[in-house]
């Protein structure tokens, strides 16, 4: 996929009068190119944020598993009783 600036530049080169296009259209093309760059950056940041959230979720799960494993191994009677419904009020 071509860069937004390259796309805008090719449109400018195809226009009949380069000078007229530059004075009237170039700001619009530049704005669009900047908007595309911002969108690309924001999408990358969003993906990074999603990845970090998933890493945090995995880390939380591993920490929870450690607690469950501790009770299962060190207090097996309680754990099995609890898992079978004991402790319900």
C-alpha cells in the first residue's frame, strides 16, 4: 500500500496545472496525509495496548493459578471440600 503522501503527490502530478494544484489542493492533500499517518500511529498504539492488556491478563491468570495451586497442594481436604460445594451459605 502506498503512502498517503505518495498518493497525493501522484494526483498532483496528473492535474493539468501543477501550480494551480499546489496553491489550491496541496494543503488538502497534506492534511489527508497527516491524518493517515495519525491513524496509522493510533492503530499501532491500539494494537500495542491490546497486546499489553492480554499480557496483563495472562500474568493475572498465572498469579491466580499460583494461589489455587498453593491451596490445592497444602490444604487438599479444604480445597476438595470447597470445590464440591462446601462453604455455601
